[in-house]
């Protein structure tokens, strides 16, 4: 498979990408196709998660709060769903980066932090008054449970 991809790289995109960028693009395509397969299978079996008045439907990749649909990007939804699956547990930035963005975390990478910041801005205030997320410096993020 790698030799076929290498052939395609030199044949189709002779000088447009360096090898790392090409590998990153291929991984992103594979990740998206894997996500599509998961979505199709989740229409029949993956549960809708509920946190406070927030409802997350992975099959439709829809988030709603009190019946109102939230406008989230695909990355924001994936991040929110992953944190909701680990409600009350610390999830490391490295793990979030791998699962949500499909890449290893680099020392100055702030992508996950920016997506969390966007989610904090887009999510309405919780009915129970708790914040949605806690940042645990040096450890990761935690989606706060009501109890």
C-alpha cells in the first residue's frame, strides 16, 4: 500500500507537497472516512449522550441545548462528544489531539485549546450553574458532571 501511495505522490503531485504534509493529508482522509463509517453505523446503535440539557447525537453529528440546535464545526462536535463520553474524567490534551485532530501534540500546539475556547463561547450556560469544562494545567480537560 505504501509503495502505491508513494507512486501516487510522485505521479500526481510531483512537487506540491513535502512527504510529511502528504502523509498528514492521507491520514486526514482516512480519519474522515473512518468517522463516516462510524457515523453510519452509529445511526443504528450509538447512543445519544445527554449532559444537563445538552444532547449529542453522533449519528447526525448534531448537538442541541434545550431543543435548540447548536452551530458547531465537525471538530468541535467530535471534541465535545469525546469529552461527554468521559464525563467527570480528565482527558489529556495528547489524547484529544490524537482522537479529534488525528495528529500528535507538538510543544506549542494550541489547536485543542482554541477548540475548547470556541466551545465555551458557543455553549449556553448550564442549567445547574456548573462550567462545562475545567482546564487541569499539565493534565488536560475535564467535562464537569452535575454531581
